[in-house]
C-alpha cells in the first residue's frame, strides 16, 4: 500500500511541482491534488463530463504521476 506520509513535505512539494510541470498543470491548482495524495488508496473523484476546470481526470493524472515520482505508486484500482 502506498504511504506518502513517510515522505517530507519538501519531497511531496517537489514531486507535485515536477508532475505538474510535466503534465502542464497550472501550479495554482496543486492544492486540488493534495487530498488525493493524503489518501492515495482511497476513493478518488470521477470525471462528471461537465467540463469542470480542473477536470477530476486531470487531477488524477497529476496525483498518479506525483505518487510515481515519490516511489509510492497507487496500488488500489481507480474507479471506473
């Protein structure tokens, strides 16, 4: 099971910043990704198809990449 709580806040910030840069995700939305990282194996939101900004799918992509960069990839399956 992934556990990002063992990492330092600086490590988390750096991984989130790198994932955001790689995926061209605006830094001002990074706070929207943090709840996913606090509970990496929990229930994550799904795209509603309503054109939200940022889209839940984008948040998930950034969170997944952040977890990969931290060496703690998500183990639980993503919602359908």
